C-alpha cells in the first residue's frame, strides 16, 4: 500500500461514517418505525395515515425545528454534537411529542402507535436528565429502540436490523462525535426503554 492509499483510507472511512450517520439519523429512523408500526396496527392505508400523523409530531416537526435552529445559529449542526446545546432542542422535541401523544389519545389512535410514542417520550425525558451530566448517543439510542420495536412487532425476521446498531455506533465514534461508551450505553438504553414501555402499553 502506498502513502497515497494510506491517506485515502481514512478519508473513505470518514465519508462512509457520514453517510451512515445521515441515512440512519434519529429523525429518519423515528419516521420509518412509526410508519411501520402504523401499517401493522391496521394492515391498511389507514394505519399508514396514523403513522404519518405520529411522524409529524415525533419526527418531521422536530427535525424542522432543529434545522431552523442551525440556520439561526442557535446550535452548531443538525446532530447537535455540543452537549450544552442539547437542552433547548430536547425540550422542544419533548413538547412536540407530548402534543402528539395527546392528539393520538383524543383521536383514539391504534394502541401500538400510542405505546410507541409514549416510549419515545419516556426516552426523551430520561435523555434530557442524562444530558445534564453526560453526552449519550441519541443515534444509537434510537437505533436500539427501533430494533426492539420492530422485533416485538414483526418478529424474528427484523433481527437483521440489530447489526445496524453497531454500524451506526461505529459511525458516531469514527466522526469523533461520541466515545464507544456513549454509543454502547445509548443502544442499551434505547433498547431497554422500548422493551419495557412499548411492551407494557401495546
């Protein structure tokens, strides 16, 4: 291997890590799992509609708020890598998801979607508390939770999502946005919340 090859290898790894971080960003995974559970709840387009409504409160609007914050320079980037900057966006997202939960209750949404949104809200509140002391990985927390929800909903076939958690964790460490411990704890935390809250309420 030449010196040029040595230089290209880290650059290629960084590019791959950025792609993984963006493709499997928390907002993307949240929208995807809400649509998947929405479909499962009715096995019809009506379920997808419920999933889309939930995604509006839990994924689409929160992501728009974060993008707006970046444009207004309230925080550095859409992944809010600075721990001290995470409190305000987390509170805004919690407000959106709380409103979404109330909306689902008022409209008598499918039980599975209600359970999933409450699990998301629980994870967000605990994440806010953790953030006061430590920078947990939201990427791997969401990935861990999504993987467990899909396993509980669709069964063993969705176990293929489990290795993705490690890939996402690698991307966050590779980009130096998190330590290995922060990604591992995030994944375990997200999976644990999903396994308890979603299971109890669905």
